[in-house]
């Protein structure tokens, strides 16, 4: 195994997990564990008379939002397990730098292995990780450069069909969705979010 320096690990991580550069999200969880989610990182969060959260309003409707792109410091926090961050894979030009197939339910391991086998058959590297819950997995496929989302989604949908996971009438219950989950941005948000790959 190659022994990388911390800086090299950060650079490698950043080169693979490329999403929108103007915004990313952080995972939050209530102290009692009753709820959790992700929220865009904003420099004005919780500022008096500015932040929409103080008025129980949504971030997307805030006129004072000041989002930032992810930094090497944030990536280091994620790699060390201090924070969990997520990115928005669909770029402003409706392209993406990776695509992910999300699997869950009881037989997710069998199905994700089948999908991985089809990818290997076509010399398409796919990397599998167990999801945060432990009851599912993600198959990541990275692009050398950004690629139209509708094309990458079409490629993966056809691979899923070849693996017998979906067909023209229905999809297998263990296959949940793709990230990005849409071909184009609607103009009403950042598109769907995916958490960075688990580090532990």
C-alpha cells in the first residue's frame, strides 16, 4: 500500500470528490439522536437578524446566505472523522465528475457485487463503500473530467439493466437511486447531495 503524507491524501481526496465549488454541506445531529441531516455551510449561520434559521425559515429562501467552497481544512476534518461533509455533484452546466449508484435493503451486498461485476466486464472501475447506516452501499464511478449528467446517468442505468437490477417495468427494491439524481438543475436549489465517502 502506498504511504501518502497527510497533504497528499487531502490532494487525492480533493481530486476524486469534485462537486460544486461554490457550496458544500455539513452533517448535523440533535444531541438526543432523534434527527439528523445536512445543511449548506454558510458564513452567516446563526448570526442575529441575518440567519433564516433563527426565524424557522429555510436556508434556500435566505437573502443573506454566504456559502463557501470546501477547503483543504474541511477535507482534513472529514478524513480525521471530526466532521462529516457532503457535496452537490451536479454542476451549474449540468455535468458531474462522478456518478454513484446507491443500494440498500437486505440483499444490497449481492446486488452491488453484481453491478460491480458488470462494470468490471466493461473495464469501468467502480469503488464500493458501505453507507453510514451500515445497511447499504454506494458504488462510485469517477470521471477524468466533468461529463454531462444525462449521459453518465444513462450509462449507469444501462449497466443496472444488464446486471438485472432494473428493467423497463420496475427496479429492484435494493437499488435506491443515482447521484446525481437528475439530468439537469431545476433552478430551485443545488440538486441532491451525497455525503463524502466514509473514512472509518
